[in-house]
């Protein structure tokens, strides 16, 4: 399984970009046009991401907890949401 940045703030997993997009569209009800699909790119598994709750304070977000996209992928059994906000 790989991770894909669909835009600057949403990363989703799938065996292919098309699979990740299909799950994203089903889950969110949103749709990307062809130009937006061209902007999607594979996420680097070594990218560190902050796992703080989205309602966390700025200080809490600066302090973590952190993990990597690769570590998240290892735990996933099916396509879906990985993380938000490219960091």
C-alpha cells in the first residue's frame, strides 16, 4: 500500500492513486477534476507527520506526537485516510 497527497492537506492510502481517490470520493462525497488529479503525488514514507488532535493548541501540535507516513501504512489493512496537512 502507498500513500498519496491528494491536495496540500489530505493524504490517503491505496494500492494505486485511483484506488485512494475512489475511497476518498466515497468517504467525503467530493470529486477531483482532471487538472486536480494531475496534482496528486505519492507521499514519501519517511515524511514525519503530527498525530495531534485537529483541535490541539499550536504548542501541542509543535510537541507531537509524531510518526511517519510509512509507520502508518504498515498498520493499515485497507485503503483510507492517512493524515492531514503536509508537514
